[in-house]
C-alpha cells in the first residue's frame, strides 16, 4: 500500500485542508512555497497517464475549492503533477502540488538551447 493510501486510510496523520467523499487535500511536509498543498484522489490511481476523464472532471472543482480555502484563488497558483519516473513522480499515486502564496519563480533555462534541462 502506498503512503497516500495509508494517509487516506488514517494510518498516517496529515494536516488536512479540504476533504470530500472522493478527494483529499493536505499540507506538504516539505513545502516549496508559502502555500504547498497536495491534492489526491482517495481511490488509488497510479498516475495522470491512467486517470479517467471522469475522475479529472470531478477533481477539477475540488481543486478550485482548495485554492479558495487557502486564499490563493485570486492571487494565483501553480498546479503541478509529475508523471512517471522521467517526470519526477516519487509516489505512484496521482497527486497534484498546489503552490502559491507568493510570486513564484519560473526557471526559463529550457529556453536556452545551450543549457541542459
């Protein structure tokens, strides 16, 4: 069982921000921004590549509600999901990182063909 499934099952505590019957949002233990929330489906789904369109349709308003609850819906935020090993996914359970609470820096190194990504 993955760590996020253990969190959903109550085996590992978390700092919940928002919860519904199907989704859970909680503070990341190692935040990369003033606001860093993890948003997961309660049902185990390995990654974005295999999530159903129906689940994403249901997850979208939940994500928007989270942004409102943490007060970054108007100022803006970054929503990230890493997919697979090459995409940097560390936990094989679909999850989104919601980052905000400050002006976020974007690394534009990918625009210079002489820089490595």
